[in-house]
C-alpha cells in the first residue's frame, strides 16, 4: 500500500524523483492504470530526463504484469504520445515533468483516443487503487513491442496545415534541450522553412535555461538570436514540447491569446459557424474575433480536462488557453504546440508582411500577464477582493473559476488560487495600458496589504 496524495495533481502525477516518484511507484501506477482502462494495450513514451527511461520501463512492467501489452514509442513529446494514443486508439502514458527542473518527473495519462485522465476522470481512482494495493494478476503476462512513430506523427501534422505554398521563412527554434529538439527536425523536414536551432541537444539537466518559456528570462536567448540572424520569427517550446511560445522579428513576445485568435480564424475559415473554446483568462479579443468570424465562442474554466470535455460536448473545432496550450478537434481534441506553430508559420508565410504586422489584427487590449502573490490566507484575501468590488458601479462578478470581475469601462481581472501552494494568480486586462495598470495595482494592494 502506498500514499500518492503528494504527487497526484489536478491533471497528472508529478514529484521529485526518488522518494516521491521512483520505479516502485511507477510500476504500481502502471498496474492501477491498466485496471482502470483495460486492454488490449497501452502506449508508453518518455522525454529526455535521465530518470524517464527506467520509470517508463517500470510502468510497463506494471502494465504487462496485469496481462496487457505495451507499445513503447520511446523518446516523444507529449503531443506525439497523444498522436499515438489517437492513431492507435489506445490508452497512453507519457513520462515527463514538462517545464519543471531536472529533479522532477511525472506521468501524463490518457484514455484511448487521447481522452484526458485528470483528478475527476481517473487519477483519484488510481490513487485509491494504489493506496489499497493493486490486486495481483495471475494470468499470462503482456508483452512489450517497440514502435517508432516519429515519422507518422510528423506526416500527420503536416497533413493538417498546408505550408507548401508559403514564401521561404527563417525561423529560430529554441528547444530548451527538451523534446522539440527531437521532433522539430522531422516535422519541419521538406518545408520551405530555414530552421536556426538553439539547444536541440536532448539534456534533462537543462544546462542553458529552464524549459519553461512562460518565464520571460527563458526567452532572452531566443529573442537575441532572432534579432542577430534576422529571422522572421522565433519559437520556444517547453520541455515536453506540448506548448509553443512565439516571438516576432524584433524579439517581442506574441500573446498566446493573439495566437488563439489567429488559429481560430484559420480553423473557422475551414468550418464556418463552428464553436471555439477559450478559457476565462484569455483576452476578451478572442471571443470578439471568433464572433466576427462567424464562430461560436464558448468560455470554460482553466485546465485541459475542462477544455477537452467542453470540446467534446460542443463539437468545437479548436480551443486555446492563455498558457499557450492549443487544442485541435482534428488532433483528437488534444493539445499540440507544434500544430499551433505550423498554423502561425502558414499565416505568416502566406502574406508578405511581418509577424508583428500580422498580429495587430488579433491584439486589441493591454494585458498584465499572470501576477502571483504568496499570501497567508488565500480564502480571506479572495473575500477581501470580492468586498472591494462588490458594490462597484457597473461591476459584474462571476465565480466560474476563482473570481472574475468586469468593470463598466471594459477592464477585467481574474483571481484564482493555486491548487498546490498558498498563491493567488492574478490576470488583468484593460482597454489600454493605463487602465490595466490602475486595476492591477488596485487589486494587488488589497491582496498584499
């Protein structure tokens, strides 16, 4: 019996390698996952972290010990594991800690067809089963088969976005020593794109910078290289290559909300009237543009399980989050930063202007980015913010996910507690930078006094 409470998160299993997450834990999770999803096989992939191959092997032992086969695809980005799960119609397990430092690892699980497994859709059952002890299986053991699916993955993505007729582009790609260094060469092979590679060497110690492009410090090298070589744009991937961040020719970051609006416009051109999902911290420009393009914007909570569930319910063609997760119906409703990057390059290369000029159509408001505050009592601070704005003239308040307040001038903010630490996450958007800064500072004054 084993307590997984410390490492079972909202959407995956993640913890320090050693005491928290080791081969024994991986083996038991593999057995429990197999009991949850059944056969005939499970697809297993892993990233470049030193601990990933042995953890993946132990997980596979847990699966085969329950009489189920394993198809091992080896080194993979998370969206490549989703591709394998969708293409083979099998449940899957990806060993990665995404953007976390080297001492961490984790397991992202999905059901057949890349359907999500989160706290409310399987992780709680796995935790409980491991906690009580997974029953021994007395039948024949399953087998492990190795299968290289990188070429199939690359071919499938290129089939979803036509880049054959674009003008030649020069693109700097910062893989952050993560899995994009493995997948980008295959995906971009044969395209009219000159790739200037940065940190493509697979190295789970992340010797150059953390593979977390959400932090501005980790974009500095990419921004400098784009300007140095005169590139048309730059792409930065996180460690497991499921998120992609974009900078323009001047090295300026492009908002993930603007990318969401761009890709939504392109997808709606293929299927007018379709639904497009956006979470509640994306720019309000996203639902405005979706509506203008004849689509149906649908607002959800933050988090991939909510996005994917709502996509399934509405038949949405696309979904985007401000954290640079992008979901595609034609990719089994799974998220793929690589696919979003191809859409950006297709749009950029399909016209003569710069990326900065292109994105002006999708950028309308001033955003703060996420501002985190560590507080002693998050619930009390949330209540204080509610009281501050409850009687504000014209203010609209909803609590779909944390607290969202929209003011009469069009400015708004969302305040959400962290799932794992005493931190409140604030996102603010204003009609201009002056109103955004004023609202941000007013909320922070309440939070931090």
